[in-house]
């Protein structure tokens, strides 16, 4: 089990970014959440098997969301306990 904390910068708020991310997540065996930050970035935490997490991140990067992302920062973190599903948090 692996986990990634990802920060997306660009025009990532007000464009359906969180909803589209949740839709993409449904195609992968990952858990986690995505949320808007006050500084106009989007933060995402995702966990799962290494291959699934990497494929999920690649799918985001290759989706229509890519045109809104100017910068992506990925941090490997310990997999948190108790995550279920993939949610939008506020």
C-alpha cells in the first residue's frame, strides 16, 4: 500500500476539477479525497497499490484536466488508515 499527497496549481478551482477527479478515481482501485485550498490550489490524497495510484495520477495528467494544471507537486506519504472510497472534502 502506498499513498501520495498531490498539490495542483493553475486554474484548478471553479472548473469542476474536484468532481472530474472523483469520476476518474472510480475507474481505479484507490481511496482518498480531494479538496480546494484557500490559496487557490487543489490538494488530493490518494492511496492504494503502487500500480493503481500511479495509473490514477497518470489518468488525471492525461485527462481534460491537464489544460488547467500548471504545476503538480507529488509527495509520497505513509498510507493513512481508515480511508474508504474517494471523496470531495470541504
